[in-house]
C-alpha cells in the first residue's frame, strides 16, 4: 500500500497534527526506492529542501542505493558529489555501497582507489568495507592480496571480524583448499575469535558438494562440541549430502538430530530421504519419515507418490497397507 503510505506522509501535518521529520521523509523515500517507484523517489528527493527538510546522510545514501541498484554508477557519483557539496558527512554505508558495487562489477582496483580516497578524507573503513574489498579480490583470483588486506586491517585501526574470515573461508573452500580453510579456524582461535554457524556451514557445504558427507558430519559434531549450535541450514545440508551419495541411513541419523533440535527440513529434503529409504528397502524408516512429514502438515507431490508406489510397493501388500494408513490419517 505504497500510495496510502505516501498519502499519510503528506497529510501528517494537515490532518494528524503531527510534525514531519527528516526520519519520516527518509522512510517514504526508501519505500519508493525499494518498490522501484524511481520517478516519484527522485521528485521527492528534489523537493526535500523546499519542504524544509535538511537532508542528511541517510537521505543521500538512499538515492545512491537507487542508482547503484539501476547500475547507474555515474549518477550515484553525482549524488555523492552533491552530498559533499552540501557538506553532509558521508558514512561507512555511503562508501561501502559504492565499493561493493565496483567489486561486484569486477572493478576491484577502482574500488581500492575509492577506498584510499576515503581514507585520505579521514574516514576509516569498517569490517564490512574490508570484507567487500577482500571479496572482490578473491573473485579476481587475488586471494593473497585479500588475506594480506585482512591482516593489515588492525594497522589501520580496524579489527578483523567473522565476516572477513568468512570471505577467505568461502574462497578456499570453493577452490578445494580445505586444509587451508581449516587453518583459518586455528588462526581465529589464536585471535580469540569464535567461529559462528556461518563459518562452519561453509566447510559443511564444501564437503557435501564434494561427496564427503561423513566429513561434513564430523564438522557438525565438532561445532557442537565447541559450543556452536547448528541451524536448520546446517542440518539440511548434511542430510542432503548423505542423500546425494545414497547413504540414506546416514541422512536419517542427521534428520533425527535435526528434529530433536526443533529444526524442520524442507519438503524436498523429506522427499529425497523418504524415497531413498524406500528404494533401499528400509520400509520402517521410510514410513517414519512420511509420518514426520504428516505431523508437520507437509505432503509429497503426486509424482513422488507415484514413484513410491511404482518402484517399491506394487509387490508388497504389507507396505501398501502401511502407506494407505499414513495417507488416510493425513
């Protein structure tokens, strides 16, 4: 109800006896940008000073976001230049949005120049600033430079955070350098930075994609021992990893742990595991999976049921009866 929101904004002073602030102005401006009402956003932004709003960094950041979202780098820079001309102090968000845009376009050297210019103006980058640059360097095959940048952060007054280690971990795992990726966990321990679930999930995802679900499971156990709780994505990835190598009993073991932790799989995960167990002749276990789906008001699609009936149940009256009980009680 965008139009209604804009109407309320314009009627605040007239009908509701409520003073409009730059915060309410920015809220409406952001709503327009997020909903691709570009011309309306531009018009409102230009009218801001006439409406007696002193535009702040948030106002300009929203407009920079608009143009970057449209891929219009030059127009984003025009807004940035206007921001400086009006002596509105840029924030880390102002710089990060532009640095991130350049890095995603593969213009890492330009992003670094922009970052250097930022520092000459007395602005310090934060952990996200460095992470964006590191990600750009990694995407360009310049991992060593990215790693050096992370270790140079503290010299420039910014302590490395999980997000920075996550960038390096992702790149190492993507390139199959798993020992080096594990080494980062050791480095983090030395720096008293506790890995979070995202860091462990990067390793788990790598192992599962590489067909090493057992190694992924070891990481799952290790993270719990070290006090890091798996999330739904952790469990789901490992279950899917076991299913991918057709170790359905291994997948069922992780599914049970997942359910006991009050996390719920997607329907697709239930489906792959259930059908796999049927095909492997694990009838009781497969029926257990279907019953757990029923308890959570999930259901298989028609093709999945046809697969089960066609490939497993035609010659087994007992199994057919069990399935019928599950279906009829749903």
